[in-house]
């Protein structure tokens, strides 16, 4: 048990440095994403709107899925949503 916790701790400590961009990618990134991602990054302004739209869709979907999971508002005791909650 202690060994698996130690291995997990080492992975989590080393993970943030692996996720950051390398020097070559850092120079190619736009100012807003510098040092965060690998690759050439977003090419034009429409890419920002696409990413923003995806974030909004994921956020709304996450909100409603949690909302309906916590309070399904179904009166039948054998409804599938009530089985998940219990």
C-alpha cells in the first residue's frame, strides 16, 4: 500500500513538467498560450471561438448531467435515475 502511494506521488510530482511545452513549441505559440501546450497552437481568431464554443458545450453538458443525477425529479421508485442515485 505504501509503495503504491509513493509511486503515485512520484508520478503526480513529475506530471506537471511533462505537460508543459518544450522550448521549440514555446517559441511558436501565441502569447496567450505560451508555455502551456505543444505544437503550433491556434492559427487564427476563429480557432478561439471554436475552443470557446466547445468549452461552453462541455460546461452546459456537465452542469445538466450533474443536476439530473443529483435530483432526477422522477416519482417512480424503480426509475433508472433513482437506481443510479441509490
